[in-house]
């Protein structure tokens, strides 16, 4: 595995781990809470980075 591949793997792992954390945090806030919206926005940003749209 090249250094670039290792770096990409660790970054993907970091983003996936953060998505799990977001799921857990979302369970403790109400759906209409601004904190929920902020978590959802962060989730969407990570999702886009992890799984870019195919053109």
C-alpha cells in the first residue's frame, strides 16, 4: 500500500467514524432542534466526500 493509499484509507476511516458519532448524537437531540440540522448538514458533507456522485 502506498503512502497516498494509506492516507486516503485513514481519512475515509476518520469520516466513517464521524458518521457513526453523528448517528449517536442525533439520537440525543430533537428533530426540530438546530443541533440536529447542523449534524445532518455535517453528515451530508461527509457522505458527499465519501461517495462522490458519478458523472
